[in-house]
């Protein structure tokens, strides 16, 4: 069930992705970028890795 929720097939994906972004100390609205990566066919692991790397670059390598 969780992969279908995260893949956006169930309406409750946004709160889950929002919470995940907050847990990873990303911007709370980073969920839309994670969702976009999933929509492009990337795995959850790849999507999170890309978003975390992008966040680090924006923060100056922290």
C-alpha cells in the first residue's frame, strides 16, 4: 500500500511526502519535488537522494 501512496495513486501521498521532507530536515515544501521525481519514474530512494543532495547544495554543502 505504501508504494502506491507514495507513487501518487492515493490522495494521501502529499501529507506523507511532506512529513518525510520535514523528517529529513528539508524545506517543508520539498514534497512536491519528491513527488515530481517519483512521477518521472524514479525510485523513492533515488528521488530522496536527489532532493537531499540538492538541499545540501542550496545550503552551501552543510
